[in-house]
C-alpha cells in the first residue's frame, strides 16, 4: 500500500493531524496568507479519498457555486496528482470515485434546506465571521447525527464578540482543536502574497492592515492609544547625519507570562522612529543581556533605561553584559505624560521588522464604557514595548536630564 506525505504549516498540522472523529470541532482563524482555507480543503479531500463521506460546505451568503468553497477544494485537489485522479471535479459538483460527495449551500434563508440534509459526515463553515446566531443554531442541530461527524470553522476575525468569536474563542467548546494562524505561521507563504502584504503594510492604515493580514478585530481606531500616529515604513537611520538623533535604548522586564521587551529608537525631524526590538516571554535574567544584544546590536555600548520596579535586576544587568543599563524614575501620571509626548510627534514610524511593536501599536487601547464610548483610562495590556520606548526617552519627556530624575 503506497503512502503520501502532506506538508502542512505546523499550527495547522496540530489541528488536522488527529484522526477523524477524535474531536467534534476544528476551528482556525486569522489573516490572509495563512493557508487555513487551503489546508481545510486539502484535508477534507484527503478524508474523502480515504473513506466515502458526505461533506457539507456552507457559508452565509452563496449566490452561485463559484462563490462557494468549491474553488478552494478544486485547487487543493489539483495540488496532488493522486487526489486529482480520484475526484470528478465538475463546474458545480465534486465527487470521489469511492462515492464521496461534496455539497455546497448558502445558509441565508436556507435553514429548512440544511435541516433536511441527511448523513452529513463533515461540515465546513467558511467565512464563519458572517454567520449569525440563527444560522449557527440551525446548523449545529443538523450536523452531528453521524457517529464521527465534525464541524470545521474558518474565519478572519472582524468583530469582538461575534457569534463565531463567542463560540470558539470566548467560550470554546469541549472536544475542539482551535488555532490562530497568520501569514508568518505559514512557511509556504508565496512570494506573490509577500509583495502584496508589504505594499499594503505601507498603504493601509494600521487597523485595516492588522485585520486583513494579522487576524485582528477591525476595531474603532479611536480606542487605540496611538491610532493613526503609528505607521509601518522601512527606514535606516544614518547616525553620521546630524538630523538623526539617537539611538535611544529602553527595556521593560517581563513578569510571569509577560514578555521582556527592549527597543532601539531614533528621532528625525518631526517623526519618532522605532528601528529594532527584542521580545521574549519566559526570558531568564541571566539570558537577558545576550538576547537583547543579539537582537539589537550595539545595545551594550550606550545608556539603556529600564523599569525601576526591579533595581536588583538592573544591577544584575550591569554585571552581566549591560554595564550602561540605568533605572528610570516614575512619577504620578508618567504613563500618560509619556503617551502624550509620543503622540506629539508627526508620526511614529515602526520598521517592518518590528512585528511585536506593530502588534502592540494595534492593541494598546483606552477603555470603553458601557455605552461604547472611549474613555481616558488606559488598559494595562499590550504595552511592554511601549513602556520600553517611554523609558528610552524619559529625560526628554519631562524636559530634564538624568540627574533631575535621580537616575545615576
């Protein structure tokens, strides 16, 4: 008996490797280029090759077969000669030589049609973000009638608290394999999409780019601390030119599950620049200096300013690779003052290589009240890199020198 080897992105392999019927749900969400739809189509085709199955492929809106999951399945089957030989792929149907059958339906106004389907072994919900609660209720009452029935959901998050978000992220069901996958989780990310992603990273506003490519909710940018101030653009500082001021180095120690973060910043004209970053969760203090120096060359040769909450940690850094590490002094309102200072620049330019700073720029937010109004209170999350940035330029934030703030 011949065997076939299928290479999948690791996160998706974790979802689809367990055998059929071992779980009831498999759900993958994230941005463009993650291969989540193609992988689901490929695995469904493989399962239909191995065993006769009825596979129901649904989305909320489907006016025609070309608008369905049919195209994704067709591409997945064409990628493997042995699958291509097994399946009869018609313009509006897809059948296996062993009797496997793929059915394509739109959920909107088709609840009764869905309920009448019998012996469905696998249900795939594509673009699941668009599926309302009423459709989910009708669907789930139908699809688990076979001994090994499963439901797979695939979506790009848009709204925090949407029906699919509540089902699989807020309150994930038992017997489920769920994973967030984005373009950087896909080792087979194609060059054509790479060029498109980089172009849209430059052209789109950060919130839209993050939704399309990074799997972020498409949220109200008014709640984002830096909003449209933060932009992603390539640049290279020229220290020999007087218009480039810097580098300014800062660091924030990790606590428990929070990452240790360090940054390299510059100033030029009306703009503030973040060129390099070092982020790692679970980083031991003994490993901090080598890790930061490896990610940010030259960090050890200049003054770097760190959170003063752990003076013994700064003393340790001084003795183990970062002799110029210094503690900052905090004051009432220092966070708000630092944010206001950073927002005073024309733009905050983040280098494309600084993926964690881009993510924090998107997620660092003000609280909203019960009415959905943005308040002035800052959520203490997704701010480790931004704390490091504030520390790096603390003397300028208050308009004084290190001695004014008691930093020795």
